[in-house]
C-alpha cells in the first residue's frame, strides 16, 4: 500500500497550494478594492481628520514634530511616525524609548 501514501502526500500538497492561492487572491482582491475606493471616494478636507495643532488619535498621540538634521531615521514608516510623534526618542540609536 505505499502507493496510497503517495496519493495522500500529493493530495496534501495540492490542497496546500490551493489554500495558498486562495489566500493570496483574497489579499490581492482586498488591496484592489481599497485602492479603487480611495480613487473614487471624496478626499477629506484639511483639518477634518485631526484639527490643526491638536494631538492625533483621540488625543493619545502627541502633535507631529518634524525631524531635525541631527535626528536618526530609518526606512520603516511606522518607526518614523512614532519618532515624529514623540513615541520613540528621535536620534537615539541605542535606546527604543525616551
């Protein structure tokens, strides 16, 4: 009966590949949907998202402060946003928090 094990292994690989294709297709469809929505939706006016001069995210995030020439930044937009809002120490490479 070794041939049955071969069919089971092949079936498992096919099933795994189908799940992966469906997963990738779902993510692609989601991304295309969001992109199309952003293209057709009306952009928000300045000051409607967060009023100028106010902290963002329901007051939990400090106000944006532009990086100085001496500040260290990386290629990660999330870390840069955290540093620009005072959640991480700008310019410190040996410490993750202020």
